[in-house]
C-alpha cells in the first residue's frame, strides 16, 4: 500500500462532513412496551426532527408521522419527550409543546390545550386513565414548574399533583399504581447539588396523600427514582461521594452496590436511566468510572455485583425486563447504536446504528487515557488521540497541530467512545486532546465540586496543563495549538485564550463571554447555577467581571472563530456578538458564523456540515496548511 507524504492537517480523509451528517441520526430515549422496543432518532437530514422508531419481531417501523417531532423544551434542554403504553404513543410535539396521543394507523391528536405550557417525563397511569408529567408554565413570570395529571378521557383536562418547589422531575408510579414518587429541588441548587425524593399514596381519584420525604437535601443529589418489580423504591444517591444505587425498605435506606463509579450522570435532561430490572431478583446497572462505562448485574437479594464483559465504553438510556436489556451503547471503534442484551445467553445484538457507515479501523485513532498533574497539587484527566490515516505520513521531523477539546456542562464528561466529529480531525493529521477537567462527572462528587467557586480558573488551568503534558512528551507542535469548546466549554475556551498565551487559535460554539449578562438573562433552570460556580450575584460582581473574557480582550491576541444559533435561549446570541465586535475593534483575526433556526446545540445537517468545514478552513489559514478538502471560504476579518 502506497503511503503519501503530506503535512499534518492536509491529509485526505474518508471521514468527510458529508459522511458525518448523511444517513446518520442521534439516538435518544429508549422505551420498552412489553415485547416492543422504541427509541427516538434526531435526524439532521430532516432539519433535526425527532422521529420515534419501533422494533417488533425483527423489523423497524416509524410510529410518529412527519412533521411531528418528539421534543420537550422543559428546562430548555428537554428529554423525556415520549412514552408508550399498550401500543399507544404519547409525546411532546416540538412545534407547540403540547402533549399528543397517537395509535397505530391514526393521526396524533392533542391532549393538552394550546398555550404557553411545556411537558416532559411522561408516565401512563392506567389505573386512573391519566398521563402524569412534569409541567413548565410560561404564562407568568417567573416560570412555574409542577407535576400534573393529564386526563385521557376528557379533552384538555389538566390538574396539578405537586407544586410549590422550584423544580420537579421523575414522577414514577409503583407497579400497582398505589404509590407515587418524584424529585424536587429549589434555587440555588442544581439537581447534581441537592434534590429531595418524595413518596406519597395516590387515591383511586388521583389525589396525592400521605406525602413523606425519603431521601435527599441540600447536600445530597438523588436521581432516577424507580419502583422495582418487588414494589420497593430504588434510587441513585451521591451520599457516598459517588452516585450509587440505593433502595428504601421498611423506612430505611439501603446501599445496594457501593463502588467508586457512578450509576448515571447529572440531570440535564429528563428520561435518562442507568439501571433497570431484568427480573424480580436481578438488576442491570450502567456504571461510569473516570469516563469509562461498564455494565454490571446486581443480585437484589444478596447484593452481589458482577461485571458484564462487553465492548461498550459509553452506555445510556438503559431499560430492561424479562431477562433482556436495551440501551444505547458505543465502543472505542463503533459509533452509538441501539443494543439489545440477552442476559441468560450473554449475547448482544445491534438493532440500529447511529450511522450506516463506519470508516476502516486504519483511519481511526484509539484513545489513550491520561492522568496529569495540575494546580494545587491535584490531578485531572484526558483522552489523547494521535493522528491516524493509513494513506499518509508527515514529512520527517514535523509534529502535528494539537486540538484541545473542552466539554460543556461543565458537568459533562469526555468519552473514549467513537466520535466521528473527533476522528474528522485526527484523520487529517491533527492530534486531539479531550479533557475531563475538574468539575467533570464520572469521578465522584468531590471531583465534580472541585470547580465550585473556581469556574474560569480550575477548568482553564486543567486545559492548559493537559496541553503542556502532551507537549512535554514531544508529540505535538507547540506553535500550532488550538482549543475549541461549546456552551460552558466555549466559556472555558475563551478564558484560556484571554488569561493564558499557550494557544494560537480558538473555536467557540455558542460560548459564554459575559458572566454578568448570563446571570441576568439566562433561563430559570440555570438562573442560580453561577452562584455555585462563581459566587452569588450581584454580591460578588467583582468575580463576574474578573472572569468574563469580554472584559479582558486586551489580553487576547490569537485568532478566534465563533459559531452561534440565533434561537439560543441558554447562551443568547448577544454574548457572541459582543465578543466579535471587541475582537474586530482590536484588529485580531476573527470569524463568525450565525445560523437561523438553530438553538443551543446544532441539529441540522447543513449547519453541522458548514460549521465543521468552516472550522477546518479557519485552522488551515491560521496554521498555514492546505486542506485536502474543497472548503467553502470563511470571511476572517483582520487576517
């Protein structure tokens, strides 16, 4: 096989932007209805529509007709947008946020009235012929959250079951329908800080009586309550520093499987699940340890935990029953897929892949887990990817450019699972460093809270020290360092560029530049998030100014490209506009691409393709290489 010599960054790759967006879909919430399995698919080629697919007897069937799209906007991030019971689909429609019902062969019809209400986390109450859901009421200011019951026998009849707290999540019914559990929490806490788990009885008329708090508080984050087949209430709690499984029995809380790994992650979206019940005596758990996920079987009687050998390093949306589990799983060399697991035969079956095409392994870079020293004598974590392309090698002595990734959240986590958007870079000759800075999930509560009061400092230091760690090994070019990030990761990126001179270029996707503006303008869910990450506002306005990149443009001296959705309600577009104007005035090379009808996170094929190619074009101009791809030009001012 002939190997051509070409500079890093200029390699021809089969992993194109067209390949990434064509015939691909984001796989979402998995639901089990008897023997039938369902999942959602976010389809870029359908302008980001969320379709619902059913798997029955080895065949696919679409059960949600276009243009309907199952997407909730509660907390702006949504999730938990549909459920299925006895073959009937109930879903939140993206366009109007009303709840609809549809049966096979019939068009959807609305269950909730037209108005400024949003719904999520739907649960069917067969006993009372109602749908229980989280409701977000936008008819007044401030926005009000509650749990409601939607009558299935009367049109547009909605009544409140629980109200008074700032936020609600995860309404769940016991198998006999007699008990009702839910989560609630209040400002200034986020759900990964402190939540309360409540349980109550439901009368035959649907009245909530005998309320009692089971677990949680300001210093305990409770997630994913579920009644088991034994009728006991199970939940995940970080009372041990790690999100581990517990259950409530006879008025006592029992730790089910203590481990230095986390069963689940922070509650940004509704409907996620990291454990489920295979039978009355066995559960299956998805556990995250330092960014690596694994499946475990748990004997509910003895507490014995057995790890399941599998190729999957990322696992989410786990459901189970009758000895089978279904989840979305990804491996180091395989993209996300809907996977079925037969526990008795220990057999995995792929039902649906997120993309129809997977590049040959010779074009894929394998992750190397790294732990490195950072400030204050602490350590942080990252995954390093070397350039990989079987058709090319760089000229002797040349070192590759390094692209550092700062994830969002900031409670999210870098994953070693195959990500074609990451491999887009490595297959062209970039080295990539995906950083799990302090504040990331999967490392326990202490590591997650290490960012409190230190946002814009600890995460920034970790990204800089991660780059230094790789440079010291001699694997990358110190003159061609770039950093990119979106949302909270975009803020980290801007702070790195403003407060350090390590990097030579940056790419910011819908990133925060002005913390004061964010504190004043952001939506209800994150209204007090910065109280923990920075300090209370306006009492600590000094910190907000000191850590806002917009106030430190004179210290920023390298080129930056910005990407922004004009419908973004999480990080409003003026955050990007203000930063671009400031860089333009300082005569720093700057580019900005804005996208109509895109919100927080890009969903449309044309947007994803344009952004990816524009970023590559930007680096080619800044770092002085000629990309092998034919790329639409980008206006880079002051270059």
